[in-house]
């Protein structure tokens, strides 16, 4: 198949591209603006493949989207391009509204025009797959899980913009008959994760001998999924999913933030012990909480398991050990980002 992937130079998009080039015969066109979060070196492992092409362009640019569709003639559009960091959405929500809402609208409109030009069999086989987050569902107490029918209750500018984009996608499915798929996934982690996110931030700051900031009391719970398992879930959904359906994707690995940070410290203590003989957990420090910090997210991923046969293959303990090892072995990947784009400073402290 020919698959157009927006946001393919990002964390999850690049994992999907590497998977498709390395493990399938699909052809891939990456359509990515290369914002601060787009990292071309994450695609280096597949850059020499003749089944891989890259276009630098903005999903808000209707003409660029239309040209890519006309020239590449995809059978699947996997839409991952987004502003993705909650803390940045607190400091500067405008980019989130623009890219996540307006950009998704532009994608839908252009894809619909292109789809209408296809022959009936190609029309029926086409898929627009929108990649979204569990954050659209709001926050949970100590009990319960998000299912595909949980009402939306987004609370950050990021999650509100993703919720709106999910509604747009479903509206284009219902109103125009576009064959759409939506997946809502829990927190991802793994190699090539931009250093602003909790897990790479902690690994890098630990290695640099800096304080390890924990928001609030560290009891916020997230369900962690290894990124390669997410990439496999995405491939499963656009190959086998039922148009019009939503699938929740999760790792069945709930951990508090403090548990995550302590796990990283423990692995670093083994692999790269501190010169002074103390543990990395000595560097943990509690800082003012994120405004509006949701307490708990947890996913019920039984539908994708029952209907499409996907389950996570990597446990949190395996995945976090692999991830720490990757950051130790690939320092030049993240050092380049630290030098040029983001130096691990705190983001997302709202003004009173
Ligand atoms: P990321 O921030 O690492 O990557 C986003 C990519 O989109 C970058 O390559 C960036 O250059 C590109 N992009 C941004 N604005 C663009 C625009 N206007 N036009 C074209 N390209 C643009 O994000 P990620 O963590 O890989 O997340 C990918 C998708 O998955 C997002 O839609 C996100 O909401 C969703 N998601 C993420 C997680 C997670 O844990 N990271 C969990 C669930 C869902």
C-alpha cells in the first residue's frame, strides 16, 4: 500500500515509518513541517529506502496537502501531525488550535476532495486514520478505565484541541462518508522521544547531574505504552480496522510518575553508576504542580484485542530498560536537540 504519514518526523510517526519500511512492503510518504519537534535524524535508519519519500510542508497549507495527495495517491492517510506537549499548550495555546484543529480540518477537506476522485473499489478501500490521545477523556479517580464510549471531558488546551480534531474526523465520516478510523492511545515512551517529555527528560537530567523535577506529589498515574507497540497497533488498525470505528490503545501498565522516575534511577544506577557512589534518586526534587494536572488516565484496550487481535508485547519493565539503554547509546541524537532546540528547562507554568 501507499501510506501518507503526517507528522512522520515526530516521535510516534517516525516509529511507524521505521516499522513500515523495515517490516512491510508498503510505500511511505512523510509529510511534516519539521517544527521544533520534527527530527529528521529519527528517520535516518530508513532514509535510503526507495519506498520512503519526505516532503517538508504544513498540514494547514491546503495546496501543499492537495499536491501531495495528487502526486503520491495514497491508499491510507495516517494523520499524526500535531502540537503534542501539554506544558507548551499552557504557555502558547494558539499553535495547538491552529495545527490540531485547523490543520486537521484542512487535511479532511483535501482528503475528501482527493477521495471523491477515486474509483469505487479504491474509495471503499481508502482509510483516513486519525491518531489521538486518551487525554480527551479527562481524568479518572482511583477506579475505572477509559473505554471507546467514555464521554469527552478534555481539560488542557492540548487535550481540548485533540478532542475537537476527533469530532471533526467523525463528522467527515458521518456527513461525507469518508472512511475514517480514530485511535485514542495512552502515554507512549521509547527511543527517539523528544527530551521535553517526562521519561527522556529524567534520563537526560539524571546523566547531566541535574535535579529531577517531579510535578506536585508525583502520584499522578499514566498508562505507559512502548512506542513500537503503538506503531504496530496503528498498522493493525489501518490494515484491519472497521471504518467509522474508534479503538483505544493502551499498555496495561499504570504507573505513578514517582514510580516511573524511580525505575529510571534504578536502571541508571546499574548501567551508569554515579561517580560519588550515591543513587540517582538523590537528585529527585518535587516542584510546583502543572496547572490543571489530570490525576489518572487508564485505558481499557479490550476492543482492539478482541476485534483486531492486538495486545502490547513489551512490559513496562522491559520497555523502560530498553529506553534507558537507547539514550545511553545514542547521546548524539539528544545532545544535538539540547544544543539547538530545547535545553530541558521547565515549561508550562501558567501565570496566576
Ligand atoms: P511529536 O510532537 O513528537 O511529533 C509531531 C510531529 O508533527 C513533528 O514531526 C512535527 O514537525 C509535526 N508537525 C507539527 N505541526 C505540523 C504541521 N502544522 N504540519 C506538518 N507537520 C507538523 O508528537 P508524537 O508524540 O509523535 O505524537 C504524534 C501524534 O500522536 C499526535 O497527534 C499526538 O496527539 C498523538 N498521541 C501522542 C501520544 C504520546 O504519548 N506522545 C499519545 C497518544 C497520542
